[in-house]
């Protein structure tokens, strides 16, 4: 499939992307991500590997759109409000957050 990333045309195939990402260790996912094989990669890491360009040259949206057209599963960035800040919480709050909230009283 022909796609344009950072104003340059690329001819990508699903098999080509799988081959390019083989052996690449995923970085921690903090933004948009794409599932390739059984691993979740940050979209910007995938873009840097398949285009061999600097990450500042393209946007996450360009790469996510291309990966979605190839049939890969793309996920949006996690909601920062949904993830509790466990580093700032005390021991009791941290344990409560990890174990889950108690059931609501009736």
C-alpha cells in the first residue's frame, strides 16, 4: 500500500512491517500505540523503524492511519485522569488503588 508519511511516499505491506519490527523491543507506551504481532509498540517507535526518519519529522496520526489501513490494531493514548498517581499517594492509598475500590455500601 502506498502511504505518505512526512511528505515522503512509502510502499508498505503488512508482512514488511512485521519483518521490520521483528526483534525490536517495545518502548513503554505513553501515547498512541499499535499492536504488531503480540506486542504493543508506541506509534512513533514504529514510524521511526519503518521510515528510518527522525521522530520529529512525522506525526503519530500519520503512522497510526497507515497502520490501520494495513490492518493493525491501533489504540488511542490512555486517559491521564483514569490512571491514578500512585507515586504521590501514601502507602494506604497506594494499596487501596492496587487492590481496587471497596464495594459501594447499600
